[in-house]
C-alpha cells in the first residue's frame, strides 16, 4: 500500500506553536508521529514523504528514519537541506527528488512539496499531492482547496500519520 505525509518537521519545536500541535513537548510530538506511522505502515508499504521531514532537530535524521517502517521516498522540501547532506540518513530512502510521479488507482499523481496551480497532466485529469502550507488560512490555501484533484498531505491535517490516496480524497 502507498501512503503520503508531509511536514513532519521531526525535532522542530516551533511547529508545536505555529501548527498548534496538541503536544506538550517536541519529544511527545516525535514519539506520537513515530507510533502513529508504525501503527499503519508495514515494511512492505511505501511512504512518500512530501517534504520537510526534520528541521532544527537535535537528534540526527537517521535516528527517526531507522524507527519508521516502510520503503521511504523523499520529495524534497524547503527544510530538508540538512537531511540532504546527511549521507547515513539518505541511505534510508529508495529515491529522492524535487518532484516525483506515481500511479495510484490508474491515476497519475504529481508529488511536489510546493502547491502547484497547474501540474503535469492537469488537463488530463491527473492529481497533485503537496505540503508546505501546513494549516495556514490564506489565499494559497483557498486556491488549492478549489483544485478538485490537489491534496495537502500535511501530517497535522490527518492525525499525525501517513494517509492513503483515498483518505486524501475524502478530506476537504
């Protein structure tokens, strides 16, 4: 099974405030994200991390990655620079790129950390999964919600766990 998640920001204490996350500490945030991930994902599953895996984290990125089940693919986000320089952490990914395309239920999906107004295949009915905007309420969020085939994979929108394509489609 394929799963999607973005903006986990492991180790980033500021997310507790700007995402209004329901955790007392960043340690609790990280523990719950890992527990929720592993409660859904098996080692046979694939998880597409749509950017911003960890940021301003004290623990090395591989500390988190070694605990997370599944085959992991990284779609690079704006806060992944440190991760990209960590050779050991990068070995946990099957592939890493700024944009990826996957097929899900006969639908082509464009994966990019940033929301895109018109993605490859837009006029052919293809889909787009993105992150980056968290729970902001602004003109970009409103515009992206108006795109029927575009879905925000931000972990804070789905109980801090990876979700399926069907789950993304059912959330509006």
